[in-house]
C-alpha cells in the first residue's frame, strides 16, 4: 500500500503496489454551486478594498462557534487533550456527554483582519496580475451568551459591532459574515438593524459580504475556532450550584418561577467566569459582560 507519510524513513518499507492507505476523515464534501466563483470574487474585492484604504477601513470576519455544552464536557470528548496533568490527577469525564438543556453557550466571534507589518502592499498571483495584499487573520473578540438568557440574533451582533467599532474606530467597516439567519443580509430584519448601525455610528460605508452557501468554511474566523475548541477539550462547565445535585431547570416542579430564575441567575456567572479563564489565550480577547 501507499505509505501514510512519504517523508518518514519508514515509508521505504511500503512497495505501493496497491493504491490505498489509511486516510483521514475529510469534511469538504459540499454541493457545487455555479455562483461560487462570483461569491469568492466578491469577498476578495471587499478585502482588497479594505487593504487599499487600510487607514480608513476596519475589516472584520464574523461567525458563531458551535454551542459549548454545559454539565458535561464543553466540547466533544473526542477532541484531543494536549494539556499536561499529574498522573494521579488526569481528567475523567462521563461516558456519555449529554448536555444540560437550556444552558448551552453560543460564542459569537469577530476577527479583526490585519496584515502583518513585514508583508508588502502588493502581491502577484499565478497569472502575473497584481493584487492588494489583505490580512487573513488577526485578534479575535469572543462574546459568549447563554442561549436561555441572552439569545444570539442580529440585535446582539449589532450591539457587539457597535462596541468594537467604537474601540477600533474607522469611518468604513467591511464585514465578512456567515450566511446564517442571524447574520444574513438577505433578511429584511437584518438589513434594518445594519442600517441603524450605519446611521447611528455615522459611518461613511458599511459593506457586508459572505461566501457562497455551503462554503462558510472559507471564512477566515473559522481557523480560530479550532484553537478555542482545543482549549475547551476536557473542560466541564458547572450547571449546578454548590451543594446541589440537580440543575435549577430540573427543579422547576418544586420551585416557583421566581425561585428558579434566581437560582439560574447564580449559575450564570459561574459559567461565564469559567469560560473566561479557559479563553485566555494569545489569539483571543474575551469580553465578559454581565447582561443582568
């Protein structure tokens, strides 16, 4: 068979008479779309525009991470845990990782796309054509919300963008967004919210673009979610108060609505503070807000 890695010395033991090898699982099987080239070109034009007018333009990439689970392991237990532990204190997670209902966390991410200082202004493609060199990565701002208390929708994104734009002020904002219902500019409600953002901040321009449906993996912020998931591997976020064996949600038959909400209000900061410490990494600036 074909060697798994031709660069290793052990590859000489393979005679390659059978064109087969142990393969990794891929996740790039997607439906072909005749408009994909148009979408890719549109995104590239927007990014090059931001690079050409970098002193006046703030370029962002926005998307949501998969929900972080509460009560069991924060991410799938099949994620590799690369942290170091004493031999007598290694992580031991439940054999079933069923999450607690109503408490999943949705991390909303915004990546500030910045070009490295040592990179040139112009680059040349394989056909010899010149293009403006734009940033493909940068610092991430992650704002996590517990869905039952603070739903993720276009209003939440506009609030986040308002704070980000105030902090990194530029009169022109370009945002490469996801095609989900909470981002997509094809929905009238979203267009109205983005229009208010443009009006209230007195922006010269607010440019929104996205990749072709089914091609969101090419969004630049997707590269950052893998690092955050790696930091969450083996982490278990609390869903109960200290001294209690059941969650406030499962106590709804014995508690009044007010008592249950009061207990949930005590659990919520524990979840946020825990994930705040997990997200303290070099590529991510975590913003924690107590929404009350």
